[in-house]
């Protein structure tokens, strides 16, 4: 079965106030860590970070290349609409 003996340390016993302070600091650190994790995985924040990344990448594209890509997308869209209406 499980060993239920408590291991003893060679460290001197600490005063209860010191232990309570350490526990409170640990709780505060844990709460902060949980909040940071929740912030990272929040769908709204993930979408915002993704949109910001796309904006940065798009701002680095040469305007002529960006215009050519936009023209291509609009052309394909117009063709597909025209083909759908023709039927």
C-alpha cells in the first residue's frame, strides 16, 4: 500500500507567519499564471493577434503586388458570378 510516513527534513521549523506568507505568494503567482494562460487561449485574443499579424504582413507587401493580387481576386470572383448567372 501507499507509504504514509512523513519525511522529516533537517531544516529548522519555520514560523507559521512565514509559511502563511509563502502560501499567499504562491497563490498570487498561481492566479497570475492562470490569468495569463486564459488570456493566451481566449478566442477573441487569438483572433486579434492573428488579425494583427496579417495586417503587419500585408503592410510589408509592395503596393503593386498587392494591387495585382486584389485584381486577380476580383477578376475570379466576377467570373464565377457571371458563370453562375449565365446558367
